[in-house]
């Protein structure tokens, strides 16, 4: 029942839908704004031409009127506009006395209609206004006050024109512009859709490759990817390699643990079949041996599972101080002091527990063999090709040291430099396992004080780089 809503939520998170939707919305907004601009650009010159036509006809009317012998105005010549002759055509002219509003001449198109003359026009030389025509037409009215030579008073010359033709022309243009921009929008969205589908093809190939890996048909992502996706493919391949390595190590640990426990279990089985007086001692001995093996493999499995997929950031100096204070208390009866030296801003790119376990084992070994002092120092180490900043931790003791030929041996599990001191022989092996999983290393050398130096190299960072 819950699969359908979950699938719908995944569909809503589609990158293609987001990109196409955002592009379609943005293109629509731009086309609407552009449509308004184009409509205004078209309407402006059209209205200007309309007004200029009316201005020309009004000037022609003024020029065509003369004073006759009977001191009356008459039209000397035609204005060249046939619509002034057709009844209620929407184009009209009129001449009226300004003082009383009496119409003394008008176009044939007006028939018995007269344009109203109001007192507002008095004192105004030129005026543009709107009025209503004989058939309810929306007229634009252009008027001028003229004083005619040989005639008393001022006259109001008027030309009126129906704006419906202008409105129809603009509306027709807007309709054509609207569907044209609509077709353009559909074409642009289709182009964006094809571009997004083509651009996301590498992700589709990556999805199919991951499906092949899940089904067991492949082990890694194969094929060439664009540079924007290649880094993701490399990281996924790195993750797959790491997972494969972790699984291989897990199988190896299980096999090693089974092999290690096989002999003690056989000994215990034989002893239980034929009990002797030494049975308690043998059981205790084999139990301790099995516990050591289990602890060792559990530690390695924990370290393998934590590193290095999700590395934290651990301030180095507080951990060094805490380890030093703890071990100084443990070895206080031996008079061992621990000196710590590290930059305050230096950090370890990893889990704090792993750092504490590695340092705890190394410093604990140093305290066991030190005469009076253990030195714990840390410094930044930048190596070419290392992939980033590293930190180098050095643990020096002033003890007897370890011969060079035995240094590799004591890293093997269960091996101890001296059986007279307590321990399981697993500490250095665990340190190397954890350090290796973080891409680091641990090595032994001679200390300046004559004892043993343990050098631990781990990935690090400066605090300012990660804040």
C-alpha cells in the first residue's frame, strides 16, 4: 500500500522535471514580458501615425476654408479623405463659433450629428480629447482655435476619428503575437526537454551500470563519462572497491578466526574426552588463547567497519593530552613521565576512538620499556602525491630499544618482544591495521635517547581549513 506514494515522492524529486519546469517557467515569464514590450512597441507608432493623420487632416481643413463675399466660411477644396463623405463613417470634421458653439460647417459624414462644443475649449489653442460618435463610436477629437482673417471672433476647427480601426489592428497584432509566442514557448520547452534528456544520459548509463553491479553482471562502473560526472563515477568505483575490500577482509577475518580457534577447540575436546590433572591449567591456557584471538579479530573488524568511509574531524592535542595523563597515572609507580608537544590547530581526519586506540597501544608500549621519560610529539607533514595534509606522530622512549631484525616480527599478531612483560602481543598489529585502513602507516626506528621510536603517519588537516 505504501509503494505508490513512495514512488510518487521519488518522481517529485526528479532532476529532469525540476530543470524542465524551471526553464519552462522562466521562458514563459520572459516571453510574456517580451510580448508586452512588442505590443507596446507596435501600438506606439500606430497611435502616433493615427494622431499625425488627424493633425494633417485638421491642417488641411484649416487651409481649405476661405471667407466668401457674404462673409461666410466655405470649403474651397476637398480634403482628399473619402470617409468624410460617407455617412457615419467614423471620420468627421466640424467648424463652430467658439463664443456660442454654433456649428457653421461640417462634413457630409456627420449627416445631422454635431460634435459638442463646451466652455472648456475657450482659451485653449489646441486640445485632444475623447468623445462619443453618432453610432456610439469611440472618437478621438482634435481641436484648434483659429482666428480667420476678415471674420469676427474665434472659430473652433475639429476633426474626429473612430479609434475602433486602431483598436482592431492592435488586437489582431496581439492575437497573432500571443499564439506565435505560445508556439515559440512550446518549441523552447521541447528543446530544453531534449537537452535535459540528452544531458542526463550519463546518469542513466550510470544507473544501468549500478543495476548490473547489483545483479552481479559487473563489478565496477564501466564506460566513459563527461567530466562533470566522471568524478562521481570515480568516487562510486572507489566506494565499490572499498566495499569489496571490506568484504574480502571480513571473509579473511572469519576464516582466520575459525582457523585460530580450531586448534584450541581440538585441544579442549581431547582433554574433555580424557581428563587429566592438568585439565584446569590446559582449559585456562586455551581459553586465554581463544580470548586473545577473539579480541584481536573483533578489534580489526571494528576498525575495518569504521574507516575510512565517514571520517570525522578530531582535534589532536586534547587526545594526546588525555592519553598522556591516563598512562602517567598507570605507570606512576615506575616514575615514567610523558612529554607532549603538538600544534594546537592540527586535527586528525578520522574517528577519535581510533586515534585513542592507536596512541594508547603505542604509548603504553613505550611506557613499559621507558626508564623515566616518554616523548609524544606531532607535526604537520605535507607530501607530494599524498592527496592532502598528513600528520606525523612520534613516540620516543629512553628504554633499551628493539633490535632492527625483530621490529617487523613484533607487528605480527601474538608476537611479543619480551615474554617477561604482560601483554597479548596484539597491540602493534591492531595499530597497523587501523592505520592502514586510514591510508596511513606505522614504523619503528631508533629514538635519539637510545630507546625505540614509533612513527605513526595519519591523514590530517589544519583547523582553519575545515571551519
